C-alpha cells in the first residue's frame, strides 16, 4: 500500500530553538494517527510544515507517492490536505459563510454554500448559523466553523490540532463518529491532542515527540494512558493534592438576580445568583455558547451592567466599575482567547506582563520600569516552566500551551483575591495541565476565591469544591462536587432530567 504521507528527515530551526529535528513518519490511507508530545515539543510546527504554512529547513514530504516540492496552503488543499488550527484562522468581521467561501473552490454562491454548511453541520452534530458574524461566536462555535470548512472539501488528509479542546462530550462523540466515517472512506487523519483517553479511543497509531525529536511510537489502544504520558514527558507525572476547603465567612464574589440582554452570541442572562467564597474553587460547566461568555464579560468588567446592584466584590457593588477598577479590588482574569484578549500577539512577554501588572510596581510615575517588568516576566516563565526564548520573545512565538501557562502564571503572580479563569488548560499538555490545576488549588487554599469556567467535566471534578451549570443563560443552584456525578452535570448542561429552575429532583445536596 502506498502511504498517504511520508515525512523524511524533516528539520526546522528558529532563533534559539530547534522545533523539529530529523523527524520521519509514515501515515497510511484511512489511518488515524496521533502526534503526541508536551507543549513546545514541535507538533504544531510539524503540522504547519505538512500543510505548507511553514517551510522545513531540510527533509522531504511525499504525498501519495509523489514528492511535494516547496508548497503553500493553497497547494496543500489542491492535494487534498486540510488543517484545523489550534488558533483559528478566521476573519472575525465577516459571516461564517463568507469565511468558508474564501477557502472553497467553485462558484461564489453564498446562498448555496450556506445551505451546504447548514446541512453538513447538522449531519455531524455541530450546528452553525452560516449568516452569523464570526466575532459573535464563542470559541467552541468557531471550532465548529473550522472543522466544517475542512469537511466541505472532502479531504484526503485531515490535520486536527487540539480539535476537541472546546467541544462538549456529546460533540466529541459526534466528531469521533465523523472521523471514523472519514477514515473508513480512505481519508487519513493526523490528530494532535493532549487528551490521552481520546487518543486511546480514536487513534490507530501514535508518534511521540519530545524536544523536537521522535522519541517513540505506540498503538494507543494497546497502551495505557500512564505509559503514553510517560513517553511524552520522559518522567512520572505530578500527582494532584487537593486539601479540604476552608471557606471565608463572607463571599468574595456575590451575584444576585443578574439578568442581562443578549450579547454577541445571542444568549440573554436570566436571574443568576451565586457566591464564591475565599478558600474555594467554584466551577461553571456548560455547553459552549450558553451564556458563559456573557457572564464572564459582566463579572470581569469588560461589559458593564447598567442596572446595578447585582455583582459585588468583597461586599462592594461593582456593576458600573470597569475592568481596571475591579482589578484594584483584587480581581484578575484569564480569558479563553489567549491571543488578542489574554495577550497582544506581537508584543514581548515582558510587555504583556505590563498589560495587567502595571499596578504591581511595574509602572512608576507613568513610566514602565523595564527592570521590574523583565523580572516579573522571568519569574513567571521560571515558575510555570514556560518554554520561550526569554522575556523578549513575542507572545505569538510561543506554542498555545506555553502561552496559556504564561497568562495563567501572570494573573496568579498578581496575588488576586478573586481569580476568574476560562478554559484554564485548553491545549495544555498533561504535565502542564496538572501543574496549572494544582496552582489553582493552592491559590484557593491560600484564601483566594476562584471561579473556573470549563467545558472539561473531568477538570472541574478534579479541582472544584462546588459546581454550577449554565444552560440557555440560566444557572443551576450550586452542587457539592462530592455529592454529584458527571452524568447528572451532563444532563443539566442540556436541561434534561429536571426543571429549568433547579434541573434536579432533590437527589443531590445543594449549597448557596
């Protein structure tokens, strides 16, 4: 059988970094092949080289037995190679159908293409409104757009870089059904993921990278998750230590009867009430696009609540205070979008430290203290084991997982009273994810209040003391984590198994 793709001795170097070092790999037609490794191991760079978005310094790429010379994404698409990036390549100011029209061949008929998008997205359980503007979509919905764009091209080789990081368990199941169907029809799939249980369930084979080199191969279905993780990190994984929570007497964050008109994603918030105390982690679970973005924007101060009286920090009403004023009260924030909201892509890491740390002694008399800013950024890099070419490295030069570690570290280093964090370990490798989660636990046990928005139920059940579920802009009463389970929370995420007020039948203890 002629391989669908052969990589022969691929190498790629950047200033101070060897991203890929003499990598060889073979993928057969209809094979689902995982590429595993820590953040910064060279996975995304290798995928960009295959797709033509980056050029190798040396080595050869052979597709269906034919040598591919220097190529670009347009050449790759003509060969049947499609890629879903971890950081989406979408124009935010135009509609979904207009974005996809730019990438597909054929007559420029938006109405016909919109009908195709609607039919295909519904068939694969990833509903999309083709006429909605991309800037109004949640991260999870943008992921669907990218995947549907590729599927419309009937690819021979589909590259997926962390495709399930913002999908619900139900959507993941649907996606896997789609990928298996594509594979049965002869499409080869290169699959990058840090979720080893998914790799074991889906993938036929795996190549492991570490520090830019191939360090092993495995058959995931015949290998344990622990063995795969050890191959990736080269050592034993850190273990989580979650000590009992000691809550503060009064809440640090209080939300009372919060209602707000629909925001960008079209979801209105209705009568939301909950507290987050110092010393605890409260998790917010929900299907992407059910009001999480609207709620977080109101809590962080990105969007002001003109009615007033609904949001309090340390007992002080903050509805009409902007983000800067709330930060003065001890709030810090990790948004789900790393590039653009969490960091300015072309700016250096020390400059990105100043964005939120200027009140922590990094700015004096209106001037940036370069020495302190560099020291602050360097401390975050060292503590959170961020792989970067120093504090001068541009944010956009980091892998997704390393940039996430830097942003989380930056906000925690500001010693917040209240930390809001959305999708804390999206695209982060298993070792770094464990480190981030442990850091969040330690921060809460030191007295901070932590609200975590995540679509990964396993993550919420691992670190949270209480859980909330959001669906269609309404939030359930809080659930004590030790007295509920994934099935119940999963049902509440779609409002099955209970009424809209509680989503429950009195089976599990509730706590305000």
